[in-house]
């Protein structure tokens, strides 16, 4: 499982780093894309924090200046790799409270997979937002990454 999750998080790192670079080179990044990418970064931190039983650094929809994206992204990835490296059981149950105050339990493996899936979902929304703003998004398909 560790190898599988390390591969997924390598891919996630590659995609987010590419998107950060792309946005940094644009004259104007669409506001919705800034909101969505900030949300990707925030959610990643929140899920890492839940896995580590610590308080998140960010709110769910907190907006970040593009110049801070790379540092936040790097710290999220570092933390996820640390979680994966130190995991002895991906079926370990993690209890957490949502932002609405509801209590849930999921396995560590489910949470890690959710981080990847959630990021992919919102990167796709950013690609749609780019297209609607006449920006040609780079392809971030997993199979292209693996080639």
C-alpha cells in the first residue's frame, strides 16, 4: 500500500506543481481557479491534520495568494509522505469532526485516497474554468504522467 500511495502522491505533486507554474506564468488567473486551487491546498492540509490529530492551518475556502501556493503545496506533500511512511496500518480508523461539527470515522487509506481524488476533481474544474476564459489547460492525465 505504501508504494501505491507514494505513487499517487508523486502524481498529485507533479500535477499541482505544473498547475502552479502555469498559473504563475499567466497575466491574469481566473478568480474561480484561484478559489478552487486554494481549496485544494486547504483540503489537503485539513485531511493531513485529521490524520495526524492536529488542528488544520487553513479554513476550507480560505484564499491564498499565488505566490504562497508552492510553499503550501510542498508542506502538504511533505506531510502526506510522512503519514504514508509512518503508517503501519492503512485500515486504521481515524475519527474526525467536519467543519459543520459532525463526527465521522474513515480509514487512513480512505482519507489518503480522498485527498488524491478530491484534488483531481477540482483540477478538472480548473481546466474547465481555464477553457471558459480562453486559456488552454495542460493535460494532467495520469497515463500521460506515467509515460
